[in-house]
C-alpha cells in the first residue's frame, strides 16, 4: 500500500511539474527588438512579461545582436527564434527558464598549479581562484594545490587569485594552460599602523540597515550575476568595524541556494556602489531555511566608512563556484567534480528571494547583466539587508545625543516634522 501511494504521489508531482512547464511555454508574449543583444531581449521579456530567466554570467552568445518582432506568440516559439544559431538552448524548471549552452563538444583545458608565499615557497592554503569575467572559480587545498577546468574559448579571460593578508594577483588564464604544475607566488600585505594608546574601553554592538522582521514582499535574485544592494548610511558618524552581515531569505525562493556576499564603498561622485571592500571571494550556502541568515565577517577587519557602505547579494549559477565560505563548508575538489558540467535537479531549483519593506526613501540598488547599477523609479522599497557593527560605547552615546538634538532642532525649524521608519 505504501509503495502504491508513493508511486501515485510521484506520478502526480511529475505530471503537475510538466503541466506547469508546458503552460509557461504556451504563454503568449510580445517581443519587439531592433539590433538588441540576446541578453537585452531576455531582460526585456523578464520585465514586461514577468518571466524568470536564469543563465550563466558572461556567456558570449548573449552578446549576439538580433532584430525581431513577434506579437502574441507562444513563448517556446519566441525563444526558439531568438536563440536560433546562437549555440544556446532552454529548458523549464521550477517555473523559470534555464538558458545554457547546447554545444557540449567544446574543448576543455585543465589549469593546475600550486600557490605559494613569495620568498618562502610555503603554500597558501584555501586561496580563491576566480575567472574575472566568467565568474567561475575554485579554491586551493591545504597544500596550495588547485585544479580547474575551463572551455578553451575562455583562455582569454583573467584569473584573479586572492587570499586574506595577501595582495591579489591577476594573471592571464592562458599562462597556466601549458601542461605541468605551475607555481604562482603571492606577496604578503604589509600594514602601516599608526601609534596606538591601549586602554580599556567598552564596546557596543548595534545593527544598522534594514533589520525589520516582517517583509512586505520579496525580490527574486537571478543566477547570472544579478546583484541587489542596500545602501547603509553612516549619518550618525559611527566609528568601528563591520562584524556581521545579514539577509532576510523569503520562503518563496530557494532558501538553500548559494549566493555571493559583496560589500562596497560609497562612490561620492555617482552615489552608487564603488570599490569592493572584501579582499577575497565570499560565497555562502544557507541551510536553515527562511528568515534572517547571518554571516560573521569580523576576520576581515572592515572599518565602517564615514560615508556609509553597500551590502549586496549576488546570484550565482550552479557550478560557478566549488567552495563555500568558512573552511568547514568547503566542498572537496575532485577530478569527477571538475569534469562533470551537468546539473542535478537540486542545483537547477535555483534563485534566492530576499525580503523587502516599503518606505519613504529608496536605498536599494540593482546590478544588471550590462554591468550597470540602477534604481527602480516606481515605488520606494528597501531590501531586508543589515549589518552588525562594533563601535566604541562612549562615542555611540555621543552620536545618539547628537541625533536627537538634530531631530529636535529640525522639528522646530519652519514647523517641519521629520518621520523616520
């Protein structure tokens, strides 16, 4: 009886999934494109029709320009015409369209080597190795060794090798394409610290950013390098360190999907995210389901910028990275892992959704595939991202006093009233 029940349930789920997928492909859509890239047309479809597309970042076929006009045609017909002769194909999974390369005969090149400390030849353990434009990476083992397979067409890309307390190194991928074990040297960072008077002082931990508990909705984070960032201002003049960042994961998304943590300085000229503050790649994989997901980054000793900073979530595609933040979560890098580019059903069930709340100001920024930061013009909402900072308790009290004094003064000047959410 149990086996029969399991079989019937499995068949019903299979039929339901295929019915939903077919319904999405049969949906009538309209596309008007005049010399646009495939990536731009997919973005257009996603915006106007509300369809979720997932594809690996920086696929060259996405830059192919097309011109087409199709009105109220099935989505399957539109996609087939759009991707014709591009080397790309599509499939439906979890109510989203997965776009990927269909040509599996591309030649694979093995990059391998050992990362050492310059001058000593001691290994650099767990260094990050990332293709700069493709956004795929691996990590060295405890002895500094790494193996990384890429398509031959990506040999023109640049490898960025980084590790905490070392200067990052950029080298052409083709430099490691010759057979044999290559040795790459990283130089240690030197820090010039001003004289410090050591004395006991109380510290205080406080949360800044959007740390509310009840979301007003959720925002889908696509898996092709899309980013969503929250600007966290520092108008209180806090001085100290950023010790933790937090993201509210919506139950409507895939709460166990990995994503990359990005922290940016504030660009005083554009008002947009500027330089990346993290010295190495930080990719995390949540395991606890919906709600607040917190990551301790105190080891990076990031100082709170006086003009504030941005904390962002970046979507990553399956197999973009084969390691996760914190040593205990690193995946073992085996030869089979390197040679298998197929994605399991679990990996294809992709895409986080981060919660947001409505407000009077809009501190949320988005990063699209065309590598530009922008804000949505309609509606003000802020994604639920926050940071925990460690500040001097005495300075914190002074800052709080100044805030209340400023608000009291503003409320009496010209009968103006300031309301903070």
